[in-house]
């Protein structure tokens, strides 16, 4: 594995050099190694898509045609667009379904991208990209020498089994801290078995092939220096990473002065420190807590009203904080719908409001998070899942503001894990209880209390 970015030697840490060194080792094993698989762990914003594009280009340049497996059509279209933009002369096939409008029309702007619903029509191209679901129904084609599996930790092992006959060797790239693969049926009967179909493709792959080379990308280029230590410690204790930027490289400021409200105070705290906790009074509430929803919407409204501007390593000039650079993250779809309605009442449009599942992989300047345990009477496995909180806490480049009712710490202590112990199942670490406590402890240093509409 690559070196530990947390290693404190005498030489200063050079994020660019560390990332380049890790990428070089990954590409060497992919292009010249003899193993059938190479696994890469990538923390949030570490350049996973950039690595996939580069590996695909280098394999194609070496005369090794490849297939790319992604988990959603949006991911497939994004990778095809990135490849065609990076190398306009590279023939790229986009294998799609037979449904109407099966791919993003932006791909039609690239002459090098060929689209088809039949793999046989694309098999002569250097690179062919599709979803795991589409690949699973591909028959009658010669296996590709290489494959790249993107978001491999979000791919179930049964989906990997369905496509494994289509390639000889593969590069598996994914984020181990994100949400686990989704399954619509229970899988308790397979728990603890090495072939559990609901387990991630990577965990099953390594259970049967522990000798495969494993690497990790050591630098997050998304998370600021204020966020990387917390996210790394809370969610990636065995695969630590650092921010690619220093504490003075990014700044968030507002053109309008604060009005003295709790909302403006938490905005100023977040602009200064990168984190803000707007804490509402303790109370058990419905899942779509009206007061919490109103607080979230008010935070977003004030972010826009105060004329936020962001400065980063990307350029010396301040960039306006527009609605499309703000996201609201929730645990449930009905919460997201309630926030959208509240924002519409305040005249706000263009802000991404969605669940952690749908925000996964996306990046914004500022995020506003409705804490999954806010106002709840219990702490269920769903709400304690580490990946959910990790996604919500790792989408931002500048600041993250969490809206939450007081008392979550007590709730955690009153509801220790009650999940049954299953033989052969590796205990996930850190567990949701520990990760939530770590995040809450940090947020407590940036708390502003909301006491009602008059302070909003």
C-alpha cells in the first residue's frame, strides 16, 4: 500500500508529490502487474474520476482495449464526457439501454463517442463504458483484456459476479467510507459467508483474493484543511488522508454585515472555521420537523442574501456563492421534499436538495445538513450508518453547516447498538455510534443556539 499521509517526518508534506507517487504506483500495478485485480481506496474528493480517466487513457494507449463499469447512468455519462474532453481522438463507446433518451445529450457533442444499445457494435473501440446492470445482460462478445470498476464499494458482489466473465484483469476504484451497496431484499441468510451477495464487490473480492495489490489515494482535493482531519479521523481511521490545501488557501466571506440573528452568527462561524452547528432546543419531532426545516431554509436564504464569495487555490479572485454551489443534505426523501418546499416559499431556486444517497460523489462550496438523528426518539441502524454521515459531512469545499436539535449525544448514549452479532461478519469500524460522537464533539466547538423564529 502507499505511504501513510499522516506520517509526520521532518520534511514538510507535499500533497501534490504524495498524490503523484500514489498514482504512479497504481498505474504501474495496473499496466505491468501480473495480478488479476488492483484495488484503490479513494477518500472524498481525492481525484477518483481523474484516476479512472488517466488509467483508461494509458491502457488504451498501450493497445489494451478496456471496458469501464460504473454504477449509475449519470456516472457513465460523466466518465464518457471526461474521457472525450481529455482525449478527443480516443474512440469511446457508450453502451446504453433501449429506453428513450438513454444517455446525456452532451455526449452527442463529442465526435469520438459512439453510442449503441448493442455491445457487439462497440467491441472494436478502445474504451466501452456502461452500467453494471447493462453489462450483466451483455452476451456473445469476446472478453476485454482489462476493466475498470468505478465506485466499486457501492457495487454489490452479485453484480460483480454477473460481469466477471467479460474481462481478464480489473482496476477497482472506490470510496470505502461512503454508503454501503443498496439491496431491496434482506440478506441475513448470507451474513458471514464469503459469497454474501449483498456485500460490496471489493470486500468479497479481497475475501477470496487477499494477496491483490491494495493502494489508496492520500490527498483530498475537495475537503479544506478545516475538514479533512475530522473526516479522516472519524471515518477513515485505517486509511488516513490529508487536504491538498492549507488553512490559508481558501476563504469564505460575506458582503453584507450580520443582522445579529442565530443564523447569521452560525454563517460567520462557518466562514471563519469551516464548520457551524445551528442547535435547536431538544424535542422529539416528526421526521419532517417543521422548525428544523425552516431553519435549514433560512440558512440557505441568508447565504444568498449576504452575498457570499469564495476564494480558493483555483484563482485569486473571489467567486460569488451562487445557488448552484450550495447543497442541502438530508437522510430521508420526505425531509428533502419539505426543505425544497420551504426554500420555494423563500424564493430560493437552484439549490441541490437531496438525500445522502443522491448527493454521493457530488461537490459544492457550502453544504447545509439536517442531522440524521435530529429530533429522533431512537438511534436506528439506518441513521447510525457511518457512510450516510460521511457523505453529508464531506461534500463541501469551504464550509459545512449542520442543523440539529440538542440532545443527540444523550440519544446515542441511551441507544447503544442492538444489532445482532453474526458469526463471520467483520465488525465495521468505526461504527456509527463512535463516528457520530466524534463529529458531534467537533461541532460542539462551533455551536450557535437557535431559540425560535425571532432568532432565525
